[in-house]
C-alpha cells in the first residue's frame, strides 16, 4: 500500500475509534419529582433495571418520588438527540402509577426505553407502607417502614433499618445489613456477608455462598447456611436451630439457663461448650451430642473446616 494512503487510513481509523470512545463516555441525564396524596396504607412496588433505590419513612399522608435519570449515548447506541428525547419523556411522564392502594414506580413496559437506561429512585412514604423493591444492578436502602418488606438486587448491597415487620432480602452479589428488624427475617446472598440485629421474635433463615454471617438477638427458629464463612449467633431458641458452613468457625451464645438438645460436628476443628451436658453415645473430638439441662429444642451445628464454640 502507498505510504500516504496507509497514513490516511490510520488517521481515519483513529478518528473513528476516538468518536466511539467519546460516545461511550457520554450520557444524557435529567430528573423528575412527583408527589401524591394518600389516605390509606400503600403497597409500594419499585423496580429498576439499573440504579439504586432509597426508601424511607416521611409524612403520614403523602408519597414523594424522585427519579434521577441517565441515558447512555454511543456510536452503536442512541444519538445524543435520541437520548435527550428519552430523558424528556421520563421527565414529562414519570413511571409512577397509583391504583387502588398499589403504587408502582419504575415499571417500564417498553424494552426500548429500558435499554442502556439507569434510573435511581428516592421514595418517601408513610410509615405504614408495605414495600416490594427490585433492581437488576444497584444497592438499596430501606428504613423506618412498618413492612412487610421484600427487597432484591442482582448485584449490590441491601441495607435495612428499623423495619416493623417481616423482611425478605436477596442479592446475587453483595452484603445484607439488617438492623432493628421487628419480626421474621429471610436473607440470601450468592456472595457477601449477612448481618442481622433482630428486635422482636420471628424465625430466621439466612444463606450465603461465600461470606460471614452475624445474627444478634435471634428469638425463634433458625436456619443458617454458609458455603464458606464463619457464623456467629446470639439469642434464644424458640424452635430448632440448624447451622452449617463448608469452611469456617461457628460461635453461639445462649442464655445461662438455656436447655437444648445438642448435635455438633466438625470435620476439622475443636468443639467447646460452656454449658453442662449429658453426653450421648461415644465421646469424640469431632462430634458431640447430648442434652443440656434436660434437653429442649434441637441445636444442630456442622462445619467442614473450623471450630465450634457454644457459650
């Protein structure tokens, strides 16, 4: 190829790549706010494909919704004008709909309007609101709600505080932080830690593929599983407790007068119990079973690698 032509071809390619990269980095943005009066308990149903969700308690008769919009622009995506037009559509007609006590936020039916679009929501609702929220990618924060609450994200942290009812929280990848939960709790994460502080009785079910588990103030039945990670629990048995981890230690703290049926096994690690126990069967470093103070609810603990301690 002629050197001059080769140089021109390289210049053109460089210009195209520069335009592509510049387009990738650009976006159109905007926001909307909507206020609705309510005179009855509301079921809030929030969804976004990409974006954060923040829900908190406010006025007893008003719902405030704020949406922060980002629409991507790129060489093989929308043009700048198309992105700005889509932002204007969301601003003029926000995806907020209240019908028969059910408030839907972010439910966008047209797939073309969801592609390469991020909308983060801030929602202020009455305390007595029930919540169902989901984001494909993004963290969530929910606080001060009576509940029940059902929250999920494909990737992101879930933070819940001062919830007055049942909570169900799920994330594909990310931590779960739940403080001041006044009722039953269920939490699952594919990768990430779980921390719970329970303020009122209720059964607890938690699992993590990889990450630590800390449960405080549990009063109820308990099922805790970790593929890899330590488990720490304190509380009072009001039903069977079953805990297992593939790799990690298990530490449990019970009341001084606790009575329970123990079945503990560690494939690699010691078993220590600070309560008086009437041992059943053979005495083994890796397996311990028996009755504490005459027996009671079952306490089953198993770890593939790690020690067990019951205080």
